[in-house]
């Protein structure tokens, strides 16, 4: 187990707090998040890069975990954010992140999104020439000017699940590298737009560093071309995507230091060749928050059938990754954490779908009704992707910090499920 997870008296602890105790205090299902771990991850990721080059800005990919307490903890450390919607933009500002440390990303921004970016004075990663023209019009309308990057599609194959490889030639994101110079030329000619950056993101949960180095290579080539065109680049944003070891025993995940050692020489050589000194921006989501949280579920019943099913009170309504990407998360019986495995169990959620399995065929100490199952590494794209499917209110989120615990989001109730519904008021 990583160092923020420990076992004492048979109980699993996160950030020094007994998970069994927390489940008793707050009820289940429950997300528990170690904010100290997130801060530690942020510091480590940042210093791995600044060891090579001082002008680094780490932007937290807010989609990975949108809880305001998480965003505030990162804001206090100087983090910015990759925001992918107007909601994420508002949250980042509420969390105290500086507008100049935000990048408004997205391949399908609405007129409202563009107007908000202009109003708040945040930089925009523009995903098409059509969007560029709309943004120019929005900026003109507001009498302001907007700094932008274009998102480059680097056309790179990456080793990850196909649903989260975002820089393939065929994926919906970014402008093809061969059209990128034309896009910058048009941006340079816009009266209210200043192209100051280049952006890309090749995908997520990547467990090799070599694809990141290749992407950096594409980025510095583009940087040179658009500099020659007359753009003054203030930043190159190489996106996020560094994976974490969900299989604690067998995954060999690159460290941030290894990531930096692969990417930085390409970046530094490239900007030297281009004769420029832009900041390096990175957008990690999963690496900062993934290992900070566990999802605690209570065992409702155990059924010996074709397999032995352990039916718990959390399913893909609260953690969709196993159902959506066949993702693996380690599972621990939190109140039997020191007991040896005695059989093979499949952890099934309460949702009315066959695919609602949080973990399959795991060797565990016999779970019984009332036991607590902890699903590890649930901090990234966990609560963030939760839903009210099957009319289940979302669960609470508890933060642990400096040995203390506190609610950072209350559990929803049935009123929260029906809050936005109304009797239809028919109109002609
Ligand atoms: N920047 C951009 C533009 C992105 O689209 C993403 C993730 C990131 C940064 C952060 O990537 P990270 O460092 O977290 O890998 N729901 C999926 C992952 C989707 C990632 C989408 N974009 C999952 O649960 O695996």
C-alpha cells in the first residue's frame, strides 16, 4: 500500500484516519479524500518539472475532481486549472485560482462559454477556426481582447484505453498539425485575439513516458513555425495524461521525475532552436488526485452463485470507471484489512445492470453483510462522474487533512433527486 494508506488493528486508515470509524460517523456509501496527499502530489509533480526549467505552471484538470475543497487545497499551492466548461471555470475562480492560471478548453464551446471566457479574462484553447471566428466576434462585442492557444491534434497513437486516447488522428480534439499554421495566421490577423500559446493533450492513464516526449516534439515544431509567422508565444501546454498504478503490485507507472526527464530535454532543445522562452504548462488530473480517495461501500448481502457476489451499496452510479472502461481498482475489506484472503469474490453494486461490478474475481477475506469494502484510487473521475441513475442520491464526500476529518459534500437525499422536476405546465 502507498504510504498514506495504512492498516492498524485490522482497519484500513487513509491519511491517518480509521475508515471504519469514518463510515460509522458519516454513513455509507462514502468517498473519503486525503487532501494532504493531493497537496503532496502537486508539490512533487511541480518540483519534478521546475528542477529542469523554472517557468512551469501546473494546471489541475478540474474534470478529474470538481470538489471545491480539493480545488481550494490546490489553489493555495498556486495551482491553476484546465477548465472544460463554464461550470468548471466558475468553480476554479470560486476556489481562488487566478484567472491567468486558467485555460478554458473544449471542443464544443457554446456562445455562452465564449462570452464567459471573455468576461472573466481567461485564456482560451481554441479547437477550430470556426470557434476562433466566434471568439473574435464575442471579444469585439465586449470591447476586449483575448489571449488564446490552439489545440493541436498531434496524430499520435498512445497506449491506453481507446475511449481516453485524445490525440489520435481520428479523435475529435484539436486542429490537424498541417492546418495549424493557417489557423495561427488567421488568429494573428484578428483584431481582438492574441495567439500566445499552443496546447495539446494526447490522452489519459498513459503508463509510458515516450508518447509524451513525442508530443513535446510536435509542440516545439509547431512553436517554431508559428514564431516564424510572428506569434509571440508565452506558453506551451503539453496537457495531462500521466497514469497511476491501479494494480499496486504489477503496474510499473512512470514517476513525475521520469516524465520530466523524458519531456523536458525535448522542450528545452526545441525552444532553444526556436529562439523563444515560453512557460511550460502541464495539465495533470489523475496523477494529482487519483490515489487520494477511496470509495467506501457497505456489504448488503453475499450470494454464492456462479460466482460469489458481494452486493454492496455503491455501484457505477458512484464509480463508473470499471463499467465504462473495464478499469481495475484495488479493493480492501476495510474492517478485515489484516486478514488473509480465503476465497475469490466479485463486488457488485446495487444498479439494475449486469455490468454494475466494481471489482471481479478478487481474493479477499470472506466479506459478510455489514462489512466495509474500500475501493482504492477513486479520487480521479470517481465522484466527478457520478450520477443519480436508478434515482439514487449521490453519497457524501469527507475530507481528511492534518489528522482531522470534515464533510466536504453532504449526501444527497430524495429531494435532491426530484429538485429540478416539475409538473409540466403545458403550452400551446
Ligand atoms: N487536459 C485535457 C485537455 C484533458 O482532456 C484531460 C483529460 C486532462 C488534461 C487530464 O488528464 P489526466 O492527467 O487526468 O489523465 N474519465 C476517464 C479519463 C478521461 C480523461 C479526459 N481528459 C477515466 O476515468 O479514466
